[in-house]
C-alpha cells in the first residue's frame, strides 16, 4: 500500500475475513481477467497489494510450478498470513515481500504485473504503474481489477440501501478516489502504457439469499470514518443488525441489489524494446 497508508478499511482479523469472502465472490471474474490478459503457465509474475494472498495464489495456480509469483504487501501481518496460506495450500510457486509500493524497486524482471483493489490506495497510481512496468520484459502483461463504490444501488431505490451507498461513497472519498475503477483506462494511459482492453461487472441479487453481508461488512470496516466525518452516528448505523435490515428491506420492498462496479483492465507492452520498456522507463 501507499506510504500515506490510505487503506481506510483497516487490517483487523474481521477485515481479513471480509477480504477472503469477497475474494471467493469474485474469483471467477478475477481468473477470467488474468487468462484474457495472456497470463499462462511458466510466467514470472509481480503481484502488488497482496493482502491475505488470494490473488497471488490464484495467479500461482495459473502459472504453475515452472512459473513464479512474487507478492508485495505493505503489512507484515498480512504478508505473514499470506505466507501461511500458501504453505497450507502446498505446491504453489508463490512468495511474499514486505515493502512500500510507492518506493518499491524490483530486483529482477517479470512477464506480468498484476493487482486487485490496490491502485486507489496509492499516492500516485499511474506513477507506480509506470515505475513497476519498467521492470517487465518486452510483451509483458499489465492486468488490474479495481472498484467503483459509487455504483452500489438498489432498484427501486430502498432508503437503507441509499444510506449505505452514501455512507460508503463519502467515507471512501475522504481518503481515495472511490470510482477509480471506472477510470482505469486513463490511469494506464497516464502511466505510459498502451491503452488497455477493459470489462466491468457487478454482482446482482434479490430475495433473502444475497450478498448483503458484503455491504454490511464493508460498512463495518469504514464505520470509524463514517462517524468521524459526521455522516452518521454509531447507533444509527447499528452495525450488528445492518445485514439483517438490508436483507429485510430487499425482501419486503422486492428490491434488486447491485454491488460496487468492478472493472478489469489489461494491456501488453510492445515486444520491441525500443518502443516498450525504454519508452516507459523515462
């Protein structure tokens, strides 16, 4: 993460659990991004913002035993947890280093640079991409999946869902760009990368068996910021009952509920070094 530590969701055990559930929810789309981008067996991949290691482990399964994945994570506790999970999984060519992404300099060259839910928390996402992409081999892949929390909504609009959407958007806005995912094209371009291909998706649910936990637990993670900013008092949020109340509103009002928009972007460096890495590494 950034040296400014803009990761407003915290690094508690509860947050790591939320991240694991979220990772499982969007694993198919994340794997699709990496395969579409050209990541394949035998590649050496640099992954940034590793968290609990879900993305690095996914990429490790794609590149296989003849490839490798190096994950970079700011939090030593998260990196330790990720290392333990890799060991428990067995036979994954994945390891982690603790470093500040805003100042990290790779010691080798890589075939791909990847990450998920990391760029909004960096001091200058394009500058970091520009720097790290300069350590890719010609034809190297750059692939990221990021979020746009401003797109959380229900149809028709439910009052509690509207409140949760507003709370999250304003809490995130205090530290980061809450819609950076929707601007990934310009982030890549400002980094000197070729214009990326892009896709977006949202999870959609209705009835009692939806992802209401995701909205409630993300609200829990940013609750200190919601209260600090005066957006709502703790008793108004009533975090321990929020998931149940969201579910009840969705069922009673027959709502269709939309998750944050998640956006994937991927590109490849030119295979000719003169127009690729050297052009970026300026």
